C-alpha cells in the first residue's frame, strides 16, 4: 500500500521577508544602545574611581608625610640631645648641660620650619611629598628638679643620673596636589646616664710640663717656688716650702694622698695635708692651683726600656718592644759606603736603606740613624727644608743631611758621598710624616746647635734623640721658628702670659731627648752663662734613677721650651730657670717615637647615655 501526500486546499501561502529585516534592525539598535550605556557607565565608574583613588592617595600621602615628619623630628631630637654630652667631663659637673633642651628646640625649629622634601631621586619628581614642623617644644620636667641622681659611689659622688624631658611636636605633611594633613604628638624623653672614670688612653710623656716619678713627701727637700706651666704629676707626693710663692697654671696631680708643707720653724717641721693652705706659727703655705689638683691619683706606668726607639730606626714604626737583635740590624743597616752592619757589631754610623735591583739607586727604608759607640752631635738647619746631623766619633765625622722637600738623604763620611732616595719616616703617624730617630748605643758626649743663639732645629723637622746612656747638652738647641712666647705681653700676643702659642708658628718643628738609663747632663760650654733648650726632656724608666743635672759651670739663666720628665729631681745649678711649656704637646702633638704611657686622666669622667621615648598622645587631623 503506497503513502499519500496531502496538500492544503487553495493557493500556496508565503510570509513577507521585509518584516524579518525590521525586527533584526531593531534588535541590533537595542544591543548597540545597551553596549553604549554599559561603556558610558564603565567610563563614569572608572573616572570616579580614579578621582576617588587619586584623592585618597594624595590624602594618605599627606598623612604619611606628616607621620614621617614626626618620626624624623623625634629621632633627631634624641640625637641632638645626646650629641651635647662631651666625651669626657670633670668631676663635679654633669654629662648634659642645663641648656640641652633649649638647644635642641632651637635647632629643630630652624631646620624644619619650612617644607622639607621626603623623597629623593625619581620619586621626588613623580610623587613629591614634604613636611614641615608647625611647632616644637622641649623642656626638662619641673618636678622633681632635673637631673635626678640615681646612684652614688662610696664617697657620695654621683655615678648615675636620670634626665626627663617633655616634648611636643606638630608636623604638617603635603602631597603633590596640595593635600595636607597634620599630626600632633606629645611625649616624654628619658635619658639615663651611667658615669664612670674616663677610659685610659695612650699619652706621650711630652704631654707633661713637669713629671717626677720618685718624689717623697717631707723628705727634707721641697719644690723650687715659681710659676710652673703645663700639666704636673708625680708618682710620689709634692712638698712645698716657705721661701716663695707657687703658681701652677695647669692641672696638678700626685699619687700620694697628701702634700707636704715644710716650715722653717723646727717646732713646725714638715706637716702633711690633702688640702692647702696649711699654717703654723704665723707662717702659711698656700700654693695656687689655677686649674685644680688631684691627690691619690693612679700611678703613671713608666717605660721599661728604649727598645721601641731603637727599633724605630729600622722600621719607622717602633711598636715592637722586644730587644733588637744583631741579625735584625744586619739585615737593615748600612754605612755610607754600603757596608752592612756586621752581626757581631762594630762602631760607626749606620742608616736603613736598600739598593733597587733594577735602577741601582739607594732607597731609604726606615725611621732614622743608628750610631754605635759614644759620639758628639751638632744639629743645624740647612736652607729652607734641610736638617743636618754632624756626628763625630773620635777622628771620624759623618754628616747626614735630610731634606723632605727634595726627598733625599745625603751622607758624607771621609771621601764617601752617598745619596739615598727618600727620608726617614714616622709610619705610625696618620698620614705618615718625615721624622728622624737618632739612636746612640752609648753616650752622647756633646749635643748642641751650630752656635750660641743660633737655630738648631729646622721648620718641619721632627726629631727624637735617644741614647742608651747619658746625654750631655753643651750648647743651645733652639727652634728656627719659636712655637711659643718666652715673655709676657709678647708683641705677637698682647696681654698674654709666657708660653702662649704664637699664631702661624706651628710648622711641625719638634725635638725630644730621651734616655732610659742615664741622665741628661747640662754642661754649658758657650761664652755666655745662658743656655736654651727647646725640647721635651725625658730621663725615665721603670726603676730608673735618671734626671736633669748640671755637671758643668753654674748657669745664670736656663730656658727650657717644652717639658721635664724625670725619675728624680737633681741639681741643675741655675740662678734663674724658666720653663715654658710647649702647649702644642697638650693637644696630641709630640716628638716622634717619644716614650708614652697609658693613663686614666685624674678627675675626668665619661658617661654612657641610654635614651627612652614615651609617646603620650597622638592626634591626626586635616591641616587648616
């Protein structure tokens, strides 16, 4: 059976195509309108977010700038306060001055009173932030009175202080488009100070104007009256007499706990006391201490020997205190003709220099001149920069001229003339400087300048002369340029006392004379009975007996520009003695490789400061 297909009755029905196109167009337009609306909404939303984000970014930037400003001011407040504590201070004073808070307040208002940029480099251009201090106050609290003593030692001296300060700071921060914020902070800064004796330090013995190791109180003798300049110390005790006035211009100290006061009356004898004046039978002894005194001071340690001075000739360092061996000397020293120092030793004049293997030139390699055997020495300035040493041993004379400007050392001995490149150097100095150690293994039988009243020490010449035995000074040893005045009211410095530094005259010229086992002997062989020695003179060693002593004719006037450091006081047989302390020595300047010691300065303290900041109130507000 076959299937049938049925068709509708009537004609075939067809839908019009134009209506379909219209509907599609309407739908498309609706979609476009929807997309446009969404896009506009997105743009508006994005713009709003950017505006809001930018606003808050600027606002937060201003806030962070103000907050950073407060932090900076708080930290600088602490730093500036602590910086006012000196490294050392005297007993009876405090580690922080009373004006410390006022000084901090003035400094911070001046420094941050106008806007200060916080960012650096590219950040300062892309997103600049700045702050300023609108107001800052700082003052010690009124109750209890400041500072508060927190601890004391057995003698009742303060060993601890507490300082409490109130502070307030208002800082304004600004961002790139002028948004501003303000932060106010109020707080307390507490500083605890622990006081201890000043730390020991290395000090040259040239620092003292007058030093005596062995000085017994009330032993029958007493100090010669007069004005004594420069720091003064004895590992014993000072005794004063009634024959004249004593005036000490600088600090005085002694290890003994009492001074001696020697009266002429037998009924009074010698009295001891830790605090002058002392009176007996209408006599009063009252030394004048213009810079104070200390009794019971620590004993100053003395050098054991002169090994470091001898070694300085070889290496320019002088730090090794062990004995110098013949082998070490043989490896370093040569005579003018190039002959090495024999390991068995031999009298003569030697210098440390080597021969360059390429050029054949002589090159200086140490710190000075070594002389084996007794010798006489004459010091003479040459030209504007040379220093000459004329050394005579028996019939042999060696002339050595050291010229730092030409950078040469010239040695003449008989028919031999040797030129050495370079000069002796003090390699311990910072920076290293030209300096000469003349070491004599034996006695210096005569030490002088070229003639009476003529200069012996060149400008810029730094010299220490050391002998293993005695040093005999037979004539003037004078600086070419005087570093200090020798009279009151000098034309250079009206109204000043003797010993005043002369402006412009510190040219590095310095002389030190040292013996660890002998004496420095005065034997004036000049036509006039006047002798001047411009040097720091040291006759000291642990257990030594050396001193400054006159072994020649009586000296009418003895002038010393420098200082005297001795194991013992001996007779110098001078009618008038004038010692002018070279005040350059009080600021760390000293002859090269001069003996030194480690000391704790008497009556000097140091403090360790520990700060603590407490924030009591913090407020953020929009700037007006």
